[in-house]
C-alpha cells in the first residue's frame, strides 16, 4: 500500500521534513517515505500521508513531529567509523593541543551522535592516549554529544549494546577493556568512559546558544550530506563560532567543505582531511 494519494502529499511531507530538521529528500524517495512512515501512520490510526501532513501542521503535534523525524533519520553507525579520524585525534590533535590544556579539559562536540558509538569511541581514544602519555591532558576530555532524536539519545545514554551492534567495529581487546557484560548477553560501557560524555537534544537547524562551551574539536560526520548546500554552509558557519581559534572540524569521509575559506583552512593528514578554524 502506498501512503501518498497524490504527488502533492509527498511534496508537502518533503517540505515539512526539510523545515523541521534539514533533511532534503529527492524527487524519487517516495519508497523511503513509504517504508519508514507506514508504522507511524498505523500507530496513529491515520489513513494516508496527506492526513499525516495535516496533523503535523497542528500546534499539538510535537510528539508526532518527533516520531516522524525519528523515523526518517538514518541512525546506522559504527564504532571507530572510518578509523582515520580517531587516529588523527590521537596522533595529531591531542599532541598539538595538550600543551594548551593545563587548567581545563579538552572539549569535543559530537554532533548528530546517533546511538552513541562516536562519542564513546572518542572517550575510549582519550582514555588510551592518557594511559600511554602519563601526565598529558591532566584535566581530561569533556565530550558533548547531541542528536535530534529522543529515542537514539536514550539508547546512547544507556550505553548498553547487543553483540550484533558491537560487532560493527569494536575489537575484542577494547570490548574487554571498556565494557562489562550483563546476564542477558548485552554489554554496557564502563562508567569511567561514560562519565566524560554529556548527551543532550539539539536540532542542527536551531541556534547553538545552549552549548555553553567553545570546542577544541567538532565531529560532524555523515549528516550534512542530507542537507541543502545553503543549510550546510549555515550550520558550518555557526559551528565555526563554537570552535576555539585553531580548533578542528572533522567531517565524514564523503563530505567536503567549500565556500568557507574565510573561516576554515584545510589540513591534509594522509590519510584524511580535517579543517582548522581561522
């Protein structure tokens, strides 16, 4: 069963999604909407995508809007995804910045953190660095992890993962060092790794005033590909305002930065590219 009774329903839904969270759907993504929104339609006893769009326009639809955004957001992720950003963090950024951090922690923002694999990976890398370099970064690392989805943030805060999820990038050695097993076969991130991270809700389309820190490093990976060029530039400009001078922005492997040469300079890391705030 197709949910859209006519093309206008799909167009209106697409406009809602872009205005609500920045996701830009193409003209040929009806199948994606159909597969992800059908359960939401059923739970709310609605008959079509058009009826859903009408309900989303009402002032009392906040929970429904969150549910729709949650359904349409891609929340697949890996531990230590792409590997080289974490190598760069440990071998270049920590080494370069640690001399500036005698009295404060190194502040990292994991934007669009999904179910927590990225911020927990950062926390583990920080732990490994400190163990190998005693006395370095004495105030530690503080990680702010944000996402638009309440359900994935709840999963991230719990720090509990099934073995299937851990099989996507987590080595046996790190599993033994950084997790404890539970009787039901799941594994929970150790408390010391969790303690470095604060999870909070944030829509990247909103202003970042609630983020009170300025950051030394921002991870914003594999999310901007879903936004228009104009929105992408706006988000990256506002992220620049939240970076310390000389701080670093790390994007996804398939993402690049263009048109912001007055704010960022490219740094080649072989392999990998990061961007330094000017």
